[in-house]
C-alpha cells in the first residue's frame, strides 16, 4: 500500500460500484426549442461544429464517450459524473462547463494513480504528470483515437506547449469561474482517450467483465 491507495468500506464500495455504472437513464431530457450546436472535432474538421436535434441523440453521444469498463471504479465514478453534467448541458450549456472540470479531475486522479510514484512528491503537479505521460510513457497523437479520427493535434495541450493546456484549464476552472467561457470542443472525448491510454496495460491484464474498485 502507498499513500495513493484508496481503501473503501464495503458499504462505500457498493455505492461506488452502483454509481460508477449508471446508464444515466435517471436523467430525463425534454425537447429543446432549437437544436444544440456545439464545437466538436469531426473527420477532417478538428475545429468543426456538430448539431443534435433530439435529446436521445445527445444522450447516445455522451454515453458513448465512456471510459473502458475495466478501469478502476473510483475513476469510473468521477468520469461518469462528468458525463452526467455533460448530459445536463442539453438543458443549459453552463452545466456542460462544470462537466469539463469534472472530466479534468478524473484525468488528474488517473495520472496520479499511474505516474505519481515516478515523480518526486515536490514536483508531482498535474502538469508534470501529464508531461510524464508524453515524455516517458510514449503518448503521441497517434495514440489518441479522437485525433486519429479527426486530424489535428492534442499533444501540445497535454505537455503545456500549447496554451491553455489541460492543466491550466483545470486550474482556471477550479480556482476561478468554472462557468466562464464557451465549451471546449472535444474535451470529454480527449480526456476519455487519455484515461484509456494511461490504463492501457491495466486494461490488457483485466479480463473483460471485471473491474477493480481500488487504485493500483
């Protein structure tokens, strides 16, 4: 056990398992007066826009962005909260901004779990962990399915070479106004891909249908 290990009581663990695998059907969405149009990468258009006319279209899209089911439950829970907030963005885009912060928090937990013991504690910032993911763990655009699907690049936003970086966005949202500004196109999908990458070895060694409640 290290100081990163999370030990949950049986009762808390049961709740986490239930919440982590919610299908989000408990969130009911009514029809909108106008379509929902947001920035989101599409093939050949990394800076493109996509449109959703019906709530079920939006629901299928957001639910379809879930992380691999074999990733530890505590990360599943945090990422599912982000999906729930994104889903509620159908009603009010300001809520979608809160979903972005929730997604980045799930990513921060992920990189702390996977790389935290490889960086001295005094230097173990979110930015440093993301840089480690690229510089040491080999992440590049070819390993990010969203980039492979749509083109463009995301690595600079991971390392900090491009501004605002993911860590800067997280800090701004956490310590400033999380509802300020327009939604960041593709953020949830990018975070999904980064989490899956960080846990790729864990996923490969976990049988389908099984998940872990504890961080390694």
